[in-house]
């Protein structure tokens, strides 16, 4: 039984399944993503809003069990993009995940009266420092390619809460910083009141960003975003209260998951023999790869060009 009031035991169970599933799938990226995307799409078709909310509320934290820059971590990043596309599609916005191009946004979306590009962000809870480049605001502006808007969706607890140049960049470049929690509210609005009202709320958010005066003030930014959603429909107020509780519960769940993983890793290390510990240290130092790179260094022949 879940001790949480909004996030359910089934949602936590679904999170655990997908963390393990991504670990199991990761290997050959293109095939893995196609399988993951198909499975996620099938799940959403079967369970609808409940499935999407389970993912959106808990997807913001990259599992600590995944190695840095590992195939699991890379596949997890595309999983959040696929989730974003599914969420916008649920609202009646045509959405496509791009997998081949490196110089483009990860998700393209087409609504009835406008289009936009989008990107999903996730971070490890153990990561201490984030900077403007982590949110790719400038890159997203360049990747609009004629589209009027760009949206970067992040875990709400990882967004700057004080003054930050991230907000100034976003406002100046018409890039909307959004959260999975805000997106969850729009999904519930779509489910309860219809897609048109959810799209209307999203449109109000995008318009609010484009009309703000550039500022580093996080409060000014989020007041504009929050008011745009809250004023879009009378039903939002109650959905907002529920999601506010869910966002607090999601932090608790993410922390517990991460701390459990670190405790398990600490125990595993403590159980290593001396020889095993030495071998693991060598592996993590990446000595073999660094040695290979060094051995490939050769004369370029530039000095012979006369």
C-alpha cells in the first residue's frame, strides 16, 4: 500500500518497472528506442491518463543505478522525449520524436493553429551544479526553424527558484521553461474537460512567455506561467491543488529511490575483495581507453607540406 495521498502504489510500481525495463532494453540504441517507444505507446493506449501521470510525476530523476553516459542513461533520455510526445498527443497535438538528427529539437509538435518544438530534461538527484547550458535554451531557439515556440520540460524541483539567467534567456528567445507537474495539470484538464481546454491553457502559457519583459526573476516568470494556467478554466484550481501535493510526494519518492540505490552500491563495494576493488578502480579510471587514444596519436604530416 502507498502511504502517499495522490501518487499511488501502482504509479510507483510502474516507475520501478520502467527503470528496470530501460536497463534491460539498452544495448543497440536505435532498435532499443523503437521497442521502448512502441511499448510506451501501447501502455498509454491501454491505460490512458493514469499511465501518463505515473510517468510524468516520477520521470524527472535519472536512476542512480545507471552509469554516467551509459547506454541506459542515453535511452532514459529518449524515454522522456517519447513520454513528452505521448503527453502532447494525448492533448490532441500531433507529436513526433526525432532520433536521427543531432542539430534539432527532440520533439516536434503541431497544434491546430501553431506549432512548436520541445525537449524533455531529467537530472540525477546527486548532481550538485546545473547551469544554463543544461537547459539548452539557446539551442532550442535555434532549433525552432520557423516555428514560433519552443518548450523545455523539466522536473519542477530542479528548476532555479531565485534569480537566474536561464529565465532571462528563455523570455528573450521565446522558449518556454515548463515542468512535468504543470504538464500533468494540462493532461488532467484534457481528460476532464476536453482537449480544446488543455490546448487553450498551453497556448496561454506560450503567449505569457512571449509577452514577459526579460528578467532573471524566477518568481515573476512562474507567476505568469501559473496564472495563465489557473485562469484558463475554472476546473484547474482543484487539479492544481492535487498536483501540488503530487509534486511534493514525487520528491520524496525520488529521494528514497536514489538513497536506496546508493546504499546498495555502498554495500556492494564494501563486499569486494582487495583484488576486485583494484580491478574496479582501474575500470572506472578508463585506463584502457585512454591508453588506446594515446597509442593512436601520430604525426600529421603538416610539417612536410611545403
